[in-house]
């Protein structure tokens, strides 16, 4: 799952940390392989056009397609560079969200007053999870899969118990 406990909270442990990040189905090394394979497969039909003038009519469309695919995947990578870190010590809970644009959003509350809320149908996504404390309610893990958010909710309920 795209989250990790450091260390996993137990009943006798007050200090723990949770890191959450979006799932990456295409890693950077796989991106190179994918783009190389795409270039190879789309260039195969152009082999028959070598030496003719027709290649100059088709080649700009190949370059446009390849550049567009490269750009779209890189935009997807940059938008997915989100990291949420929930740190809990003996008295305070901190949630720090590192956004793709480099900005940070910070929330803190007394750990004994933090409540975890589960919204199965409400909110921007299904199985929406929020933390409430210090007169504020913040979302956590909205980029996770539906089943991952359900599992995270159970873990968070146990951790804040």
C-alpha cells in the first residue's frame, strides 16, 4: 500500500508517524522503456517510407504524437508528487501535506481530542477520511484507492484510540 507507519502504533506507544503518497503505476525506469517501445513501434511503419518524399508528411505527426505523450506523462508525474505525513507525539498530532507546487499545508491538534471521521458516500471521493481537532477538519489520503482509504480508516481509528 502507498503508506507506511514508522513505527506502527501500539497501545503502549505514544510516538508514531504515518507517511502517505499516491500510487505510481509507471515508475521512472519503466517510463523510459515505455517511451522507447512506443517510439520503436510507431517508427516501424515509417521504414517503408524511407527514401521517399512521403516521410516528410508523416514525420511531423509522429514527432507531435511522441512529444504530446512525453509531456502528458510528465505532467501526470508532477501532479502526483504529493506527500502527507501524520506525526503523533505524546501530546500533539501534526499533519503536513507537501503539495506538488512545493507549498506545505500544516495542521496540528491535541492528540487526545483528534477524531477520525469516515464519509462512505460524502465528500469529494468515496470513503473520504477526515481528521477533526482544534476547531478544524482536514482530509487525509484523498488520493488513495477506495479500499486503501477504508483500510487506512481502520488503522487510524486504532492508532488514535
